[in-house]
């Protein structure tokens, strides 16, 4: 982000948020400190991951990596004050922005009824450029 860009203040007059990210650890790279701030204000935050991140550790088989990464996400979320971590269980590395994914995210939103939705976009890769299409 260029140094002359000023971020707008996000009003904090809400009670529930849901973060939707592609992988376990996605929130930690973007908004974990904000989540910790909000949960310290007794706001409820749900961490909704789309995949278990099973393809994300080269030295682990996917069947072992997925559960490990989800547990790490649960531990991290707990440290930041978010009590709920859910996965939509889509396969890691091949997410498409198709109707089934949009349906499942919409169902999660309807289930948790957040006032605020936290997410990342493909363009949010920072100085290195865009992130993977999964975002």
C-alpha cells in the first residue's frame, strides 16, 4: 500500500463479526490484531475458513497437514479471543468462486448473522503483488 494512502476508521458500534478466509492462518496475516481488539471489547468473532490448508506444508502429507493446520488456527483464534472456528472443507489449492462456494459462505453468514464481515481479496497481496486466486 502506498504511504500516502490513509485508511478509514471502521466504526465499532457492532456486536458480531465473521472472518471468511481461504486457509488456516489467513486471518493472522491480515486482521488478527483487530480481532483481538474487538474481542477485548466483548464482541463475538467467528473464524470461517474455506479449506483446511492441507496442501500448505510440503513436508507433511495432506491428511496430516490439514488437521494440524486447523488445530493451529483454533489455538491462534482462541489467543485472539475468537471462540468459533469452522471449515467449509473445500479442497486446498483448487478453490473456485463458483455457485457452491458462494452458497456455502452465504449459509455460514445466515447461520452466524454477523454485523461485520472480514475477508481478503485477490488484490490484497501487498507490495509483492496479488495473492493466489484462492483468496
